[in-house]
């Protein structure tokens, strides 16, 4: 066996050859916005003074830079092998009066979906039990209606569902439309971990998607949730903390973002900017790829490409380092290698189970194989130490 050793010859009076100079000073050629801002995030931690131009420059960075530096921030802020597994169940399906252009549950569209009443407790608890046995640590319940006003019986039933699922040792979240302040407090007392509420897109593009509820009405519900002390995080949604009242503890919110609605890249940047400049970053930032459903106004939208998902995930990770970035709706369309790119870019949460409300989701066995192949481990449920004392104090939110 022969070994050949090569030594670069550099004369003391000369400069390094061009190729070596390029290697020695490569950082000057690769300082994309993703690189610069990721380094700052690692050095300084979370910040809330992001400008829209700064986020756009990160978003516009080369894909390989976004992948690398999203992973860099992710490994600094999280156990990079841990992935949270959530299950989402539609406990009241169809018949919704809203006109969300992407949603098959709207009564305004002919999607072939049959409206159903609220599921009974035994059926919901059985679904939660199966989800836990399959590895999920968070159970999310969605009801297709505009708000909870005038639904006292159904709302009280849901409070019971929350209490009993929490007693199983699972995190619990709900998406029930707009809430009143007192109802947010009741959900907190029942043990709700998180509340879901959609923003979907930027404020500017929002009227193109929904006309039956304003952007500010959505934010008002989030304010009630925050004031009640609920740690808001969810599946298909991206939540945020709003309002100035605080009970002395950090609250966590999660807001849903959907890409593929026909929005411009500027709208995607705008949504990320809204979240990244909140007083406290969302606890969860689910990134959704539109699942175009026949019969909805957006049925002809072209599918979202994996590179669009990677850009959103990596940018979200760099600008909101501590958030759980959830690979949500539309995951079923992506292959295992494509999902691996999303995890590399900074995603660390998924929805499991055969359905996401009414649309298909990835097969359980395929997810288990993916976890094994990629070396991922399930994230354990997280319960905050101060939740008991918060429940005792939450009545203050009603009188304030």
C-alpha cells in the first residue's frame, strides 16, 4: 500500500494561490442573510424587533443556505432528534357558516361532505386513547362552527372531553372558532393546553380568502385566550399572543399559516413578520400546504412544491428559534426524502393519524418507518409547573 502526501508550497514572499485564498476566505462569499441572521440568533437568542426586510432577505436566501442555517439554529435551540406527534380529530364536522375558500366544511360549498353533530364523549375518548397508544402526546379537537356563542350544551360537553383527555396524561388543544372571554377561562380551568385559531395568511391577502370574519376578530379571540393563561399551540394553525394584559407569566400561542392559497411570497413574509414581532413568539408555528378540495373556490390551485415548504420552515426556525415548527396539512403529498428536508430545515412536530379533520394524512406505519430511518424520537408531553396556580388565578382575567 502506498501513501502519497501532498503539501501546498507557499513562498514566504507571495500571497496564497487563488484557489486556496478562496477556501481561506470562503465566508466572505457565503454570507447570505440566512447565515448572518442564524449566527445572530444563536448568539443573542430570540428577538422581537425583526423588520419585514430582514425576514424577506432570510426567506430569499439560497435554499442550501436556508437548509444549513435552519438546521444550525434548530440544533442550538432544541434536541434535534425529538419530534412532537399530535393527533387532530374533527369532533363536529361540516355545516360551518364561514366562507374560508380552502375549507370543505363550509356550508357554502358543495364538497360532498355530510354535516354531523358533536361526537359523543365515549367516541372522542376512544379516539384519544388510540392516539396515545399510537404515540401521540397531544390530542387536538376541532369543531366546524363560527363561534361558541349560544352553544352552551355543546361547550360544556367539550369541557368534559378536555378534562378526561388531560387525565390520560396527554396535552389537549381545541379549535372551536371565536370565543368569549369567560369561555376561554373555562377551557383553562378544564385543563386545556392550547387553543387553535387561524390567521392563515397576511393581513393584506386575508380578504381574498375569507370575508365572513375579520382579521381583527380573529386576533380578539387570541387575546381572550392569552389573558386566560392558556398555552396556545395547535395543529394546522399558528397562534400568537395579543393584548397588553398579562398575569405575570409567559403565554404561548400558535397560529396557522397556509401556503398555496394564491398568495404572493410577500404575503408569506408578512405572516412570518406578524408572528416574529409579537411580544412573545408563538409556542408553535404549523406550516400547512394547501390540500385543494373539489368544490371549494381553491380547488384548481397548483400543489405546493417542497422548496416552498423548506423556505417557510427554515425562515420560521431562524426568526423564531424556540417555537415548535409543525409540518402540518399537505404532508401526505411529500415523500420521505422530502419530509427529511423539512426536518433538516427545522421542523420538529407533525400530525399523525389517518385524517386531519376531513383530509387524508400519512399512514401510521409509514411514519414509524420514517422515524426509524431518520433516527427521530417522539417528544414527551410537556406540562408547565405553574399551571395549577394559573388555574386558580385565571378568574382575574374575567374581571380585568
